[in-house]
C-alpha cells in the first residue's frame, strides 16, 4: 500500500457511530476501549476509519473538513443512496469532482463523509469486501478516499507534506464559484482517490479544541528511502516527532501548528 492508510477523528457517541458505519454503511468493525476501528473485511491498510469517543465532542475547530470513502462503481453510489433513503437518512445528490462521482452525508456530530465511485479511478487499490456485511459485496465501501483538510498556514503544512513526508503537490481546484481560495491537492505513493490530501487555508484561525488533539491522518509507504528521508528531514529542521511501533511496522508522528497529526508508516512489503 502506498497512499492514505487511516484517518482518525472524534465522536460524541460510539454507539451511534457503530450503527452508522457498521450497520448502515456495512464496514467491518473492531472495538478498542473508547475507540472503534472500521475497515474492509480484513481491516486492511488504506480502508481504516478510527473514531475516539470524547464527551461533549464538537467539530467546531476540526481540521478535517470532509472524509471520503470509495465504492467500486457508480452503481455503488445508487445502492448506498437507496439504503439511506429507506432509513430516511439525509444525504446530498450525486455530484462530480474532478471527473469522479460522489455524494455525501453527515454523522450525528455534523462531520461530513463523502462516498466516491472508484469506477474511473487509478492508483491506490480498494480492499476486500465482507460477505458478512449488510451491504452487497459488489457495492460495499472498500477504501479511503480524499481527505479535505483546513489549516491555519498553508505554506507551513505544504512544506511538511512535501519536504518531510515526500508528498507531491500536483494540482489545485476551486470547488464552487462562491469559494475564492483554491484547494491544493497533494498526492502520496500510487495517488488516485486513495492517495490524495486536499487542503485549504482558513480565513479565521482555528483554535486548539478543548478536548485536545484527536485528528490524525496516516500515510503508508513501502519505500525505506522515503521513510529514512522523512526522519532525516525532521532531524535537520528540528521538528519534534515520535517514533511508533505498530505491530512491527515503524511510524513517524508529528503534529503541525494547526493541531493536526500526521503519521508516516513504513509498511512491510508483502
């Protein structure tokens, strides 16, 4: 896997979050104390959504604006719209972003989630469907998609992503005529919808949430050179970082000035 590995955010109610993403969206789930991990049949890298329960949780100062997941084809979008309609769960109409069809919904916290069709996508692959899911295996959510992030100082975040983590700044777009600032697109590894981070700078500074730092975006690489270069850059620049051991896989973790944590994990090439 070379792309987005996992995304972590908060929730005010694990029970409701499990109901949405396990019972309705049909993702596999693993319970971890006050947190839940969702993903494909094997909870594979590139498919993982993590939620941490926080009392009185609010998204007011969240860095992560939108989290996306992917289904294999356009038919999957129709399938999920039908599922949500039967439950009278609000969602948007199908739209198009950079040649890819998608629609969105919100959880009980007001966090926006996009479901993208992978039909015209290349790059980071999908995971494995589960035959125990409530959703048809042909149409199940099977991977992460682009994450839309807002930051206080775009140039600082851009430097970290490109110079330290080795992401490629390769595009920009304006989502609507009402939005004056373009969104910058960064790509890691194989790219495509499963390897993109979309970023824009806020006009009013984001404050540190009262509950502290929870949001994390994790990248995966199989390149030892990329991983070692990231560590060397952090040492030379003087940015504080942590090293982690995740089941025998090495990770580097930093938190940038907007309060968002980035993790780069060197995955075993299996």
